[in-house]
C-alpha cells in the first residue's frame, strides 16, 4: 500500500484507474500552455519512478517479478503519453 496515495501499488485495477484519469487529464491539459504540459509530463515521470521504487523495494517479489512489473510500468507510462516504443526484435 502506498502511504501517500492510499492505493495498492501491486493492484492492476488501481493502476488502470489511475491511467484512465491520467488520460482524461492529458486531454484537458492539451488545451493549455506548453509549459503546463511539460510540468504534467514531468510529474507523471516522477510518479512512474516512485512506482518503480516501490516495486524494487518490495521484498516479496523475486528479480523476475520485479523486472516484469517495472517493464509494465514503463510501457504504461509511454502508452499514456501515446509515445510508440520501437523495440528491436528479440530484445524482450
């Protein structure tokens, strides 16, 4: 449980809800000044890094589980920003 946000960082449903809210916010912010958009992206990046830190500090996860969750968080970050990720074949 993340003490600051009061949601379970290991719960996929919570993560998806936050992603949906983030998308709505991004759509609203698109109509704002570019500096506001930049600050919002930076904030989302910080939130993603905080979520990654929580995963890495979770002593109940093994290395493989940590890597899987971190990769999902990074994919979700780029997906929310609608930035395509071009990975080389076989790099997964």
